[in-house]
């Protein structure tokens, strides 16, 4: 396949192999323990046309390193709960925290190739998923993850021998899978997409190492040495100061300023419309539920902008069993030690259920940008990461809608003061709210840039005119109804 | 059913209802916010013969309280990943952290009753699961959870009306479920087990409130008032000092002292047996995998007792895809704010996979007891909680094996000193290890009590003679093999 036919495969003598093992194992264990206190994780991707060889390598890694700090996952056919989410959901969910090693067998390289080879992917789908794979790997590397990719390759003849031997070995035959002989029979046919996939995903930040699998000892030594060198190398790397980001002088359209905050509704009109749209959203959610279609609603906005009240008007119209509301506060340690999008991937709903985020992944490009919790580099690349994330939700049939609850600075002050005297709302106002208020202009710049860069047809922003609470609530309800109707094909 | 036929059902006038709402809602929101900083959680169980009414109540709770801090779960038929675990796994997994409210619809009361009514349970099973339900509720209450149980009850005639109205209502008909009419048709037949279940689970620590569901306003007011009063009452309760536990003077058999630590194996014998048992355990694990049978192996022991080395000899014989090793360190905040068993429930494997715990739930009755991290009351009741937990694993077809790696105090010192000079092991020895060593006698007392109280036929303890590492490793491997063989019916 990737090894030239007829070429001598690489080999190592048993003596030579055994001479190298003791030191290699000590090095690996030491590297692994040094890793436990490091602020990054290691992700090893194992794939190949030699599935049995790949399994052997996974065993070897767990044998020579400390299995307690390795999260091994061999990704076969997706389980029920995985089928109901975007394709990459299961890979995101299984990501190791800092200090640990994730060992992924098969995973996206094999899962994407299988769909291509089995005819489930047209050319365009194949290319799209190759791009997604590259984006995912790039995201992880950007986040500090050390990504190591190994392709274990066997020439056709050697593969046949491997399968025959495995069938005869009582200790191995039971791991034989239906498709193992299939891979052999369609060897030449499969070679082409594999070559394309590997070339397209052999990137500088996450290069492939192609390993000839004919000689098991050679294969294991090569892979294990590479893992050791990569971890040790990375641990010894001086921590480079983050390059000062080139903040462009670009200014973005004033999406917030363009909103007419004078709009309002009378109490009577409000009551009528509230009733109308709550009934409508209830009926539409039923149809979405039956169609296995999941709304993902993201609420952002100024402090006291009315997120809570808006969410309540919406959820009051929905059956409790059909949605969850996820309030986003400071990340927990489990969340902090992974890519910042991990905590949002976790909460994606099953098909037919809705999820409502009260504050969202946009914290990265607003509060984290302004307060310096994210470096310039981090928040600047976040726009692409977010667009890619939302794109995958839309692709899986989720309806992504994003709201910025907009009010004037004067209206905010009025609300803060009103809250301070309202019995059951006073817990809502803290000194931090006043501190945030002083940064109103910084937020305006950040929000306008955010909207300009992430307002997409499949995941649009809606800036809600919020000075009049009644107007805002009907606006949100109507927007959700209209989007659901369009998505369900009623228009 | 539980409401006497012919009796006037309880009602409330619309005016009376509406007069009470505003204050009630303010109270509920305030109680909920005070709860956010409390060190306990609230669990509301909703059940009844009026499923549609129960759904309405769930909506109402989410409407009148703040849905962001309520985790609502309606437990229908179990999903694939739930079917592969013990029956209560999904309830444990969904438990809210401190400060939050869990709203469980149906859950164990309905799931157990459904199995009884559908003939899946014999009398004995029904009684067993009633006991389990009581134990679970008791465990949660002991852990500080406020458990509130509501049974929404409709007389037969009212149920018929409810179903007819629901069928005609375009906004509700879609939530109609197949079994809704079934419940009506078999009304009298179902009444009997329901009565039995409710009586048997109406405990002082988690009493049922039976609510007549004929009048929706009456029903909601009664439930919401009860929730408010219970949360407010609990928040205002003075924190009682933990009662000094009556430590019994009982001494337990010296299980550790009974072990012959002189046993050893020659290097040659060891190599032979290691090879033999590793092959055997590999083959047995294959059969367990095919049978959907999951070993749960718990390793405890003295510091430097050899847990790591033993686990490694075992996992080296297993395919990496078939097991996980879970190292247990200090709990994360997410774990700390739930019942201490929650973090172990989380890691239970799918059918056919093995899980190996490196340190376990027995920390509660050893290190937590000795260091005072658990109160006397907490560690003393833990024996029952643990027995119940392991019983449920065994019942689901899991093979529970527990090892105490035993060495002499002198051998421990030798190992500490050896580790301090071995390059790749020195990270393993800290001052804490020496501090623990000083408490050798306390640990001996605790371990002997632990073994006496939790050594059960379905989850036996094995005290491993560990002074000779070779002997210990073969002992563990052989024990696992023998237990697997017995379980798979080869003997």
C-alpha cells in the first residue's frame, strides 16, 4: 500500500531489539511521570491497514508505559448516544486532561476512510471531512496538545500472512473482525483513498509517521522510540513567550449601534403576542422533537440585559422533558485542563432535545479577551474554532441561534439600581457588575468584532433590542419560531 | 387508586390559587438562590398514575423556579449505554451537585413498578428492588440530600377524562404515550402493587406525599408549597454537630495477621507460571467479553505493597481495548460535591469490558477514617453502602474481586529505601508515605474491620501475601483466573 511492493521491509534482529528495551522502558515511564505535572496532554492516533498490528501496538503502549495514566479508546461503530450527535462528538468527549495520554485507535482517520471506501461519502464529503480532521488536529495542537499520528502499513502479501496467522492463533482469532479480510480483498481499491487521506492530513503541526508493520519488533521499537522522543522533547522545550499578536486596526461594522432601542410593546399587545408565540413555539418544538432535530440556543448580552427573563419566557412554553438550560460560570478544574470548547461539546443534546446556553463559548472573545484570561493568540484564533464548531452542529441537523441581549448603558444602570431594591433580585448585583460596566466601550468593540466574524447563515446572530423588556421577549420568541419553521420546511 | 373512589377530590378556586402565586414564586426563587451556596442538594422525585399530570408538574417547577439550576431528567426506557450497567447506574450518574436541584420524573418508582406490572418481576425481585430503592434514598439522605417524593394520583374516572382531553388537545396529544391508555385499562390491577410500593417506601427520611391530581391548580399549589417549605426549612435548620459515634469495642478477626508472608517463588517457577496464567487470563477475558461479562477489580494495599506491579502483570496479558485502569486520587470538586460513591459509579464499564481500580471506594473506611476526612458516622455507615454497591454490580453480572496487597512493616521500609535510589521510581516516595507508615497499627485495625464487614461471597476479599513480589503476582493472576473460570461455569 504505502510500502512499495517488492521493497525489502525493514527489520530488526531479536538481539538488537532486546538490547534497546530496558532503557527505552525506563525513559518512557520517566517521561510519563514528568508529563503528569505538565500543562499539556498527549494524543496518540493509531491507524493503519493492519488492524491487528495496530491492536498489538496499543497493547504494547499500555504495557511499556503506565496504563493508569493512559486513556485508551478504540473507536468502532458509533454507539446509539454517539450517533445522535455530530460525528466528532465522541472524539471530543474522550479527550484526556493535561498530564495524561489519550490513545485513540482507529478514530477519525479510519472512520472517515471507512465511509469513503464503503461509498457513504461522495468526493466532496470526503474532502470536507479531511478538512475537519485537519481543523480538529490544529485546534488541539494550538491548545498545547502533543498530537502523534502513526500509520501501520503492511504490503498485500504480508497482510495476507498476518490474517492467516491470526485466524490460527487461539489467542488472537477472537479479535478478528468481519472487515479484516475485506480490507485484504479490496487492498488495491482501498490504497487510493488512504494515500489521499494521508497526504492531505500530513501537516507540519501533526505529521504522520508511516511505519512498516511487517516486522513487529521493528514496528514497536520505531513507534515507542518516537513517542519517547516526542514527549521528552516537548517537556524540555523552553516555554516560548506568546508572540505579541498583530492586532489589526480594522474596525468592524457597528452591529450594536445599528439597533433601534426605542422599540417597545404595550402591555396588552405583549400579552397577546406572548400567548401566541408561546403556543407556536410549543407546537414547533413538538415537530422538531419528532423529526429528531435539536435547537441549540446561545444567549449572550450585557449584564442585566435580560437573558434570564428571555430564557424563562421561552422555557415556560416548552415541556420540561424536552430541553436543558446550561448556565456557564467559571470552568471547573476538569474543564480547565482541556480545550475550552470541550465543556460545550459535552452538553450537546440527544436528537430531538433542545439545549439553551446561558452564556456561551463566546466568553472566549468577550470577557476572556477583555480581562486577559485568554492570550491575544487564543482569542484571535477562537473565531475560526467557533465557526467550525457551529458548522458541525448545523451539519448534524442542529438549529444554531445566537442572541445578544442589547440595552443602552443608561438602561443598564437603571436596572442595576432597581435590582438592588427588589427583594428576590438583589443577589443578582455584585461589585463585579459595576466593574464590567466601566468596560462598556471595550465590550462594544469586542462584540462588534465577534458578530462580524461569526455571523453565519447556518448560525446567525440576532441583536435583540432590549431596552423594552416586553419587546425583547417577543422578539426572541418570534425569532426562534421563525427559524424553527424555516428549518422544518414550513415556509 | 390511592384516592378513595367516590370521595370528593380536593379543589381550590381560581381566585384563591392566583392570590397565592406571586409570594410563592418569590419565595421559591429566593430559596433556590440560597440553596446555591449550601452544602447539600435537593432531589425531587415525581411519579404517579397520572403521567400527563406529572409532566405538567415538571413544567411548572421549571417555570416557577430558575430552570438553570434544575437538572430535569424524565427516565423512560433505558438507553443502550444504560442497559449495559446496573439498573441504578443512570440515577447515580444524573445526581445533582450540592446547591442544585435534581428533578427526576418516573425514575426508580415507576421503573420498578413497570417491571412488576409487566410481569418481569417475581414477588422476590419486587421486594428486592423495593429494598434497593429504600437503600438508595437512605444513602442520599445520609449524605445530606433533601429527598422529596410526590405521587400524583387520579381516581379512575378522572384519569379517563384526562386522557380523553389530552388526546384532543393539539398541544398535548403529542406527549401521549402508548402505555397511557394501558394504565387506565389495567387501573385496578395496577393499584395493588402501587399501594405496596408506596407503603414500603414511605420512610421517615424520605416520605411520600400523595397528591390528588384531579384539580391541577390544587395539585401544583400543594407540591410547590411543599417544595418551598422543605427547602426553606432545611436551609434554616441549625447545623447539628455530628453525634459522637458509638465506637464498639468489638475486635475483628486478624485477617492480615493470618497471612503467611514467608511464601515465595523461585525466578524459574515464576517465569513459567507467569506465562501460563497470562495466557489463561487472556483466553478467559475473551470469553467474558463475548459473554458480555465485566470484571471489576479493586486493588488496595499498603504503600509500596505492589499494586502497580500487580496491575501491570495483569493488564499486560489483556488487549488494551478490553479494559481501563482508574487511578483514584483526591476527588475533584465535581466529585466532592456528590455522594462519595458517585465517582465510582461513573466508571463502571460497558458489558464485556473490565475495569481495574488502583485504590477504591475503600478509602472511605481506611485513609478517610484514619485521617478524619470522614466523620465516624460517615465511615461507619459506609460498610453497608459499599456492600449494597457491590451487590448491585454482582447482580448485573459483574465479577467483583478485591485485593489487599499485604507486606510486613519491615518489608515496606526496605522498599521505600530501594525506591529512593531507583531512578524511575523515586517519584513514588514522598514524606506522606513515611507519615502513613507511622499509622501502621491504625491501618491494621481498620483493614481487619473492613475485611470482616465487606467480605461477601459475591465480592470476596483476597489478602495477597506480598513480601515476595513474584509470589504475589502469580497469586493475583491465579485468583483472577480461577474466579473468571468459576463465573463462566467452567468448573
